[in-house]
C-alpha cells in the first residue's frame, strides 16, 4: 500500500516538474523572420536582371549565404544575457533574466 502511494506521489511530482519551456524567445523568432526575408530577397536578386550580370552572379549568392549561414543560425542560437543583481546585505549574487 505504501509503495503504491509513493509511486503516485512520484508521478505527481514528475507531472509538476514537466513544465513546457519554449526554447526560442520572441527575439529568436524575429531574427528567424529577418533571415527568411533576407533569403527571399536573395532569390529575388537571383532572378532579376541578366543571368551573367552582377546581381545574379555576385550579389545574390552573397545575400543568400548571409541569410542561410549567418542570420538563421544566429536566430537559433541567440540567448539574452542574464543580468546579475548583487545584494549587499546577504553578500550573495543572484541572476535574474532581463525583461
């Protein structure tokens, strides 16, 4: 009987601990949307003008590489830095997320 109660308590604690935390913040989504916009602009540049012109051969690939290799990974990896708040009475330092 006691074993069953402990099992129920363990399952209840596990359910409480299972809080969904979104891995990406709204800032991450804004960066990802900006990356998608840069990629769309790159493809538009790729399709405009002559096929052997400056836009199609030089500028569009540079814009696409920036979108795919810089902005999209930055949007996935970016995290806000935590602000350190020092308390002089206790002598302890705590961290609080910037908001």
